């Protein structure tokens, strides 16, 4: 794990064009070990595209993405995951009939491999036990230890989101990228999620989240980067961002 405060993930002048459309324009940001950074902005601001550049799902048209000191543009996302980057997706992908433990074990295994069932069938007993033990550890770490043998489909949405984070933790990442983790969650579920993210931050994890829920963001994160029309319009502490004229204009049309 990098030392607290180290820059773990960095975008340098990242531009992404789709034909004539500029989705990200000269975007730069840094995520440090032991901090939670939020990437926010109105719909269509280019947050998801930026998230995809950072996680290796997509390659910038120009600029660099640096992970642990190494340029990762154009590398396979599987290779990037093996180096210690994990991401979750907006829509939780679970196998509803399988247990919570099996879901996390499979997810952890797949981060390093291709093909779901072919790779599972090739596991020997020892490998399988290692995977299941790792999954159990991560589920206990995120507070789902009592649900190991429950059907994953029986969990509430908030618990499913936390299951997905447990799955992301199986590859022992140093940076966690979360895509709208609070979307659709009830207040108590958001509180449980926030408590987990603060715990991971205290362990030295670098966390970047793309999020629409402003209350969730403002009470949780260390710093915020705000995007509009594909570019950065503000960066700072939550209390600074709340008073920033450009941000208020972008979100509220100036009626703050």
C-alpha cells in the first residue's frame, strides 16, 4: 500500500474526443492514498467518460493517465486491475441465486482472469479454498460477515453495493474507483456505505467516486473536482465548492 498522501492515480491534460465531440477537455486531477476524492458535475459533464479513462476501460485521445508512477494509457483494464486498481459499476452485477460468499469469490477471481465458468471449472480445491477464504475476509471487512451463505438476491440494494465493494477489494487494490455508489440508496444504507468508505480511507486506500448525491458527497469526501462540458471548472474542499460561483451556476443556474 502506498504511503498516506502519495499520489496514486493522476490524469494529466486528458482529452477524449468521439468524432467531433470533445467529451473530456484537458482534464487533470490527482488522487492520493488515504483520501476520498469526488468527481461531480451536471448530467452530460463528461464524468463517466473521465472515469473510463482513469480505469483503463477507455484510452484518452491525448494526455496521460499515471497509476503508481506508470503511464497506463492503452493498457488492458485486466492488467491495470492486477496492479492494484479496482472499480465498481453503476449497476450491481450479481448472480442472485448464488450465495453472497460465492458472488464475491467469483468476482475476485475474475478480476485476474477471462471467462467466468471456464476459469471456475479449472480451479482445484486448494485454489477454490484460497478464493473463498479471501472472499470471507473481505465480506467481514465490509460488515457483511453474517450474510456469507445468504442468497445474494435477498440482500437490500445498499448491501448489494457493499457486496460489490467487497468483490472489488478481493484483488487487494490501493485505489478504488466507485461509480455512483449512493444511487438509489436509503438514508441508513448511505450511512453504512459512508462508514465503510471512511474505514477504507483510514486504512490508506485512495478512493475516487463519481456521484450525483451532493449531501452524500459533501459530508464524506476530502476534496472535490467539478466538471462541466467536459472540463474542470473547480477543485477544492467541500466547503469551498459549496460557495463557488461557477459551480452554483453550473448546477443551479445561479439561483443559489
